[in-house]
């Protein structure tokens, strides 16, 4: 489970549906990312992180190789 994503979402006071709307994606994808069913696309990860006021590489270090996009 991607606890970083879930914790940041909860800390922001957002439901998965709220985050999805702000990031321009679907709630089912947010839930899938939290459960690590599959990773987001890089552009999608950047939008989700921006909606949370976070850095995408902190949430998905494997996706970004620890490099700030």
C-alpha cells in the first residue's frame, strides 16, 4: 500500500474522489495507486502531487528514480 499517498491525501482532508477531481483523474485510479495495483503515469503523478502540495518523487520514488522532475 502506498501509505505516503494515502497519508498526504488524508492530511489534506481530501477524499479519494476530491483528490481525483482536483488532479483531473478518476477516483478508482487514486484508490488503485494507494493500493499499489499499478503506478500512475508520470504526468498524472505530477498532477496528483500538485493537488496535494507535495513532490511527486516523495510519493513515487521508484517512478521518478529519486530525481526531482
